[in-house]
């Protein structure tokens, strides 16, 4: 599915349902369950490869998994692929060369982490036909600088995040992921932007939600506070995925217990 159709959906008020996806079988299942966006996340460094961060993931890894997911989805969902650590930070040209490989493997949109330092990169990519999803808040590729903890808790940090979001939107970003920020701030950013926001650990007021599939299936030994095991009490993977999609579309997930 191409991005404009998805954006129409979001602008008509439908919440965007996103899941991470790393292989063709799950892509087929998720697409048949009506998941809007399959995110080939660099979280595969942890979920698939067993590392303790996303940092060791290579561009070759991302291309391999993007190709598999795109084949499985068969054009029935938007494929978003992460630009991995080290594949875009050096320059806009480096970002374009990396993004081109992901697009050739079947991505419809690429995602990169960061605010002001990446505004020019977002402009460079979008002016060359590469749709971009920006990612603010907790940035897993910066774990060595920040740890895995909620971000933007002070008013200064919140204002900086809002300024970054507006600058990324002005540079051409099509979507914005907000990870692990206070619910009120996510609501404020969502109100201020015309592009859709997709939250994870950012409360219920975003225009969509994303969850790591392993968290949804209860496979993560120490799940983050905002995760929910949707397989619990269900008889199949399909039921768990549909349960998640329904809960997001109805505005029932995340609940207050996932948004502290
Ligand atoms: O890689 C990933 O899974 C992500 C989500 C946590 C948004 O970036």
C-alpha cells in the first residue's frame, strides 16, 4: 500500500495501527488482519538477534528483513523500515544512499531517530522521493547517552521536542513516532502538527499506536510498562493481533495503566 492512501485514512480520523514485523509469515498474517503499517524496526537487534540494544544492527540486516516483510505483505500494508544506527547520521547523502537500499528492498517509507540535527536530512530525502517518518522522545539508538527512560519531562525539554516536531514536519516528514514521553506532551504535539503522530509509551492521544510484536505476544522477559500481552486469553496469533488492532482503533489501548 502506498503512503498517500494511509494518510487519507489518518486525516479522516481513523487511528493508524502499527506493529513491528521482521519476516514474511508474520507480514502476511498482519496484513490480513488489517494492520496499517508494518515497521521493520531495528528492534530486531534485540527481538531477532538477541543483542541488548539496536546498535549492532547493520544496513544489510535491515535490507534482508525489509525484503522479507515486503514480500509477505504483498502490497496490503505500508512497509516502514528503520535506518539503522550509523547508516544516516554522517550526512544527508549517506542517508539517501542507505534509504535507497531500503526502498529497493520494498520499503514505502523510512524512519530515522532525532530532532534538529536531522532536519536537513529529512528535507534532502523527501525532496528526492523518499517519504520519512521522524522519531522523537526516547531514541533507542542514543541509549548510551540517555538510557531507556521517559524523555522530555521538563518544560524546556518538552518545548524543544515540540520545536523539533514542527521543524521535521516543515522539512517534509510524513509521520512522527513519539516514544516514551508524557501523555500530555504527546497530546500537545499531536494537536500542533498536521501530520499524524504514532505513539509508543506516549498515551492514547496520538493519531496511531505502534507496539513491538514480541511485547504483544508476551515474549519479552521484562516488558516495558507501556506494553500489553494481547495473546493472553486468546486462542491464536491472529486473534491477538486483531484484538490489538481493535483496541487501538477504539481508543482503548493504551489505557491509563500503560501511560504512567
Ligand atoms: O525499532 C523499533 O521497534 C521502533 C519502535 C520501538 C517504534 O523503532
